[in-house]
C-alpha cells in the first residue's frame, strides 16, 4: 500500500500548524485526556483512518489504559469498561462523525446526555476535538496515508501540540 500523495498538511503552508492548534485548543478545555483519546479513537474507527486509529489507540495505552478499554472502544455500548460520561462523549462522537446518516444528526437525547456530564467549556472542547479528528481522518483516509513507525515519534513527544492529530 502506498499513499496517493504527500500528506496535504505537509504541502499547504500553515495547514499542519492550524490543525495542531485546533487540537491544542480542544485539549485546553478541561476534558480528561483519556476522554479525548477515546473520542479520537472512535471517530478514526468509523472513518477508517489507520494513521489516527494507530496513534490514538497507542496514546490510550501510553496513558495507562488497560487493553480491555482500548480494544472495546468500537463496542462501547456493550462493554462495561466505560463511564457514563465517556459513553456520552462517544455517542456525541458517533453522531457528529455520521452527520449525514440522520435527518437530526445530533439528537436532543444525545445532546442532553452529554450536557449532564460536561460543562460548557468542556462541551466546546469536545465538539472542537470531534471536528478536528474528523478533519484529520478525512485528510489521511482520502490520500491513503500509511501508518507505521513514525507514529512512535509522535507518541514519544510530551507536547500534544506537536502531534499531527
């Protein structure tokens, strides 16, 4: 498998920095780091983005999450490993990632559930994080970016703003 082209964020001046800044803003909204990794992992599963799925599942592991949680993100509804707050964030992630699948993409039920667990700043960060990971997924999946050893370089960096997704 080969990528279709060099990653567009490496070609368009300022694109990498803009997406990194978006990610950093979401990370500064007061959400638990693990929740962000779960959201990024779930959206990446739905969108079939191997680069982001590899990266964010590794981040979960690096954050000390047990394998059961990492492996079961795709079946979060049926698995006992997630808190109610995480379930609400994952439900919102699925709704936002699949906007075109339903006339009322983000139902009041999904929204009401997530507002029970997160304040306005956290909600804003969650929405931005979901939008950001979907942007990364679409860029990477469209151009068939390949995951691989370079992911280890990003995981090892202490600054979240230094990571591409």
